[in-house]
C-alpha cells in the first residue's frame, strides 16, 4: 500500500510524467486516463503474477509487454466505442499507456515474483495513487485556466452528468498559462514542494516528540530523604 503515499509513483518516484503533464488540463481527461491506467495496471499485474514463474527469462520482458499491450488495446477499443469524445480528447496518450514505465516497472520489480493477490493489491494502491495525483493536477489546471471544475463531465458519465459542471468564475478572469505545458510543470513543481515541506514537517514533529521522550526517560528519579540518625548536634541538644 506504499504506492498510495510514501512511494507514490507520480510525486515520489516521478514516473509517468509524460501523460501526467500532457493530459491533465481538465479533471475529466485526468480521471479518464487515471482510470484507464489503473485498469491496465490491475490486469497486467494479475496476469503477470499468474504467469511469472512459468516464463523463461529470455521471453519474460516481451511477454510482459504483450500482456500490457493487449490490456491497453482492449480498453482503447472499448473507449472508442462507448466514449468517442473522450477517446478523441485523450488522443495518442491512451495507446501510449503501453510505454508507461510505471506499469512495466511494477510488473518487473514486483508482480512477477509475488502471489496474485499481493500483485493485485499493489496494482490497486499504485494505480490509485497515480490517478489521485492526475485528478488533483487536472482539477487545479482546469480551475485556474477555465474557472470550472468537472467541465465536459458528459464525455465521461453521459449526458445526464452535464449539470455536474461547477463554474467558480468567468473565463475572462482565468489564467491561460495553467492549461499549457508550462503551467503543468509549474503546478507539478508546487505540488512536489508542498509534499517535501509536509514530509519535513512530519519528520521534525516526530524528532521533537522523540527528543522530549528521551529527555523525560533520562531524568533521574527523586531520591528519598535519608532518615535522621541522631548524630546531629541539634539532636544531642534536644536529648539533653
């Protein structure tokens, strides 16, 4: 489950940046590509985990690429048939999921040696973390660049979802830079900086708590007051 946060593929490992920056100019596009990537990752990890021990090293990588390409092709054909507008909006970046180093990397580094259940959980965690960052970046770019959130929702959810669009301000006050590739780089850099600052703050808080605990445990215990022995001259005066 580290793929959700501690080893997030987009913000920590910086994998799959090409579709992350190119397609995330709206929340709908980002959500569609994130779901497609998650589905491909789940299918490929599961199949490769099931086949991993039966594949010779000489054909292992070609077989993994073939499994990934088959899953991507099925999803791409299904989207073309059911969601043609969204398919056209994603363009070449939908079939290019095959070359996403995130998917082949998880297959080679983890899935081929893991049980099927563990590979499926890893795919869900990694894919969900990647899709979450993709959606966050898409929502920010759409909000800043167009003044809306969830515009063109009908492309993903059908005509009934057309009313889901929320407009926060008019497009005349929007910043076009956010919809362009330089805006994607800038926003991704700000997200990375925020993540680093949050991690540093968490580490500092943990270190402060550990230091306080160590100081408390190292404090010497209070010794009991020794009893009076009667050798004090004042005691002798009292006895006299």
